[in-house]
C-alpha cells in the first residue's frame, strides 16, 4: 500500500498538515502498516476512520498499528471503527495494536472495556535505511 494521507473530504495530503478536526495518514514501516489518526475520533469522523481501516484490513494477514498519539479526543462513536478493524484483522489471521500515550484516551478505552483486548504498542519500528 502506498503511503497516503486523507482528510475529511478525501483530499490527499502528504505530509499531513495540522488537522482542523481529523485526518488519517497510512504508511508502511518494515512490513507493518501504521495508521496515524489526527484530531478527534467521534461520530463526525467515524465514517472516514471506518472506511480507511476497512481498506487496510481488507486483504492478506494485516499487521497494523493504529497510532493515536495525535488524537485529542475519542468518544463512543469513535471506538466502533477501532473495534471493527481489530475484528477484521483477527479474522484474517492478522493483528491490530494501538499506540497511545494519552491518559485520557487510555481511560476511555479502559472504561469501554477495550483494554486489555487491544494490545498496546510502545513504539513504532524505525524506517530502514537502504
């Protein structure tokens, strides 16, 4: 998959600019698909997040990390795309982990009963230099 960044209207943006309310960038690092979410994940952005995660979990044995470090807010409507993507990845023999350092978002995940169901990644692999 080519590295892509998409905002709410589906416009390509590489590199990402500071989001108004959300954007998504996908890149591949050492065979791992990294989906970087920016801004808010809520009912307004859930459709965009779902469509993007459906694409990266749609074939093969997906190895995915969803990077939530640039997310400032997640509500119940924003949790559904993450749960759906994890189920799709597992059904295909793959894996999906979250990279999150914000205590508020971790608390939201914990209160929703999603931790420890989601593995937490501590870091991302470094891009290799050829």
